[in-house]
C-alpha cells in the first residue's frame, strides 16, 4: 500500500487498486510473485518471485518495466522495506537466509544466514533492526542492519508454525501469529512476552495500523479477522473478531486505518495448494475492505 494504491500481486500480473475510487489498473511486468514492497521516494517496487525461482524483481511502476532481476535464496517470500538502511530485506522461505537488496543501486548487498528452518514474514523497526519469523521453531530472528548479521533469536513459548509478524513502533512491540491458534506479543528490545492471545485457525500475516495502534490478524481457515489493541504493553487486549470471507489471510492498511484483504471461494474439486490450503475457485477473487 502506498500513496493510496493497493498492489495485489497475481500469478501473471499485479492489480493496482486506487483506494479512494476503486479504479483498477494492471502492471504486466511483475510476473508471478508473492508481494510488492514499495520503495518510498521512488516509483520502484520489489517483488519476491515464485517464477523465476530464487529471484527478486525490481519493477518501475511508472513505466511498467522490469528494472532488474536479482538473485535471492530458495523460495523468496515475505519482504519489508527498512527505512534505516533504505534497503529491502527478503526472507527466503526455504533457504533459512535473508537477502538484503539496495533497490536504487539494483544490487544485492548481503545474504544473511538465519538458520533454524523455514522463514516467514519480516518487519523492521526503522532504527537498525530487522525481525523475521522462523516458522517451525516458533522464533523471531533479530538482524543487525549495520553489520548484516543475525544477533539473537527470541523463542516464543507455545508458538507453533509462526507466520505473520509486525512491529508496532509507538509501543515498540512485536506481534506474531502462530498456527496453533495464538498470537504472541513481545517487547522488541528484549523478546520478553507480554501477552498470548487466542486467535482463529489458519493465520498468516499480521498487519499493523500505526494510526490507531491496533494489529489485524486475518485467519483464513476459520474465516475470521482478529483485532488486537497494542497501544499499551501492559494491557494487550482483543478488541473484536470479525467474520470474513474464506481464504482472507493477508492484506494491507491505508493511512486512514482501512484494511484491504484478498479473498476467494475455495474449490473443493481441486487439490490443496501450498501449506495445505484450499485452492481458490477461478473467477471468485475479490478485495475485501474493512473500515472502522
């Protein structure tokens, strides 16, 4: 999400939705990727690719042209822009490492070994640290941006299949979603747990709203959206559970606090896809908007 635009990366292209009007346009050069990371102050986006494999693509949205295809690790997946370094950090799902990219210079700066298994979502504190979830281990790996190295890991007790991760800047908290039906909230500086909140089944991303200091956790299997208040580290509470369409498990937030989530109807006639998730039925994709 950037400048009122929602980027929805598809198998062959990227839908660009103007949040204010709902107008749809298409970027044809993005190809089959996982997500689009906007590079502030430029017209560039960085896309961790499914195909070509082991690749992160830089696209100029002004011209709809590929600027560069850069080597990444095995199955590049989640990614985040880090305002401290002005680089993009791509978590390589199967590789156990993170690719650091300078999008303006169009170069790979470093490959940072995290280890411990498959990696999921990263996030940045904008002050010199990047965090990434280590899935099976139920850990948050902490990367020092200045030295391009792993400095520590936070073990999340009782967290299985760690997936989504978000950093709440005002309260300096990390919010992680776990596949066994809990969300963990940690102090980002120390990794100390301050809350463990029950959530729905099949969570993926955690999306933080800095304006209202709430975290959204879409749970695609149960068809619910969990909303947590993370303004006060001493009082983390679940504000609401909203029923959502099936398969809604990732999304983006705009500057007013509206949440945009991709959803579709499952097709029981097709084999399950990645992570054992139902395969969407052709022609049922939609953008769901949740307002306050």
